[in-house]
């Protein structure tokens, strides 16, 4: 059209300039859209991990400021949970002396898995592994803190749960005796054994520890001895009884 003198050079240059300006405005609009998307993204809080959200501290429409000291909520990742517990100094020394390994990390690796007893006294169905020992003893309690990690695939455990850990330890030449079958007198622990004539004999035992509701007995009894499980408060040394055998499953 310029060649045919329908448009002047000035009109062509004006049209090109208008086109370039329009293209620039399009790019500005695209940039504004991208900026708006970024700003909208700031209104969304995306968790970096799976977990459970706690109480929401703000309602929809509440003003939120960076100066707020209170978090919006708390997100708990409960896939793996840490359980903290303490050992006394003597128990910790025994652990270091009796566990194989050249250093603390090797000793931790060689420890058997541990069990978690929940607050309702049930045993958690996953075993844990001790993976951390604190660097110092608590000067007030004389104990040191250890950490065990438990898998939590079903989400049974939550942060703040309480319970007890049960450590496995091997004992040689040791018997389990129900605490219910014992009596204590003058700082000594006794059981009533039953001889061949069905007479009861008060027998002192040496207790070296506990496992659940049982005593660990290292001396005073031998495998195969019969002891009285119930009614020991009514017995006298030398009394003849009519014993009734109990199955292992019926005890405890």
C-alpha cells in the first residue's frame, strides 16, 4: 500500500509503533498475571511433609502479620516417632560394659530392639531401635537421656504420648518368678516351695531385677521347683496343702 501511495511512510511508521506498543502491553499484562499468581501462592501454605494438623489458631478472614508470635497451627509428622527415656548412671555403665562394640555407636547398633508399653499397658506392635544418647547426665536426677525411634504406619502414636520402654537383656541361669508368689520380710524376699509331701517350705530367693510383673531370680530356686502362686498370706512353714497345678498361660 505504501508502494501504491495508498499509505504514506509516516502512517506506516505510526502503525508499526502502535503494534510494538501493543505487544509491549501484552508482555506487561503477562508479567502482571505471573506476579499475581506468585502473590496468590503466598496465600497458600504448603507442607513439606505429610502429617496431622493441630488446632487452627486463626479463623478465615483473620489478619495475619509476620509479627504474630503464635503459629497458625502445628503440623506433626508421625511416620517415625522418637521416644525419649532415661537410664540411671549404674544402668548406663552396665550397658556400656556389657554391650559389644568398640565405641558408643557400635554398641547402639548391637543393641536388640526395644518394646514400647503404652499407657493402657498394651504392647505397641512395632519394635524400636535406640539411636541416640545424650552427651551428659542430668545433674538433678543423675540419669542420662536416650532416644529410640519407632515406625508408626497406622498413626497410633502421637506427639506427647506417654508410656514405658522395655529393654531386652539376656540373663543366664535365671528364673522368672511372679511377684504375686512372693512375700517380703526384713528386706528379704521369700517364696513358698512345695516338697514331695506337699508341705510348704519358706524359701529365700535372690532377686536381681524385674521383667514385667515377674522377678528375675538368680538363687534360691532351681528349674522344676514347685512354688505357691496364690494364698501365700494364709500359709505357715511346714503346712500341708493340696496343690493345684496352673498352666503358664493362666499366670499373669
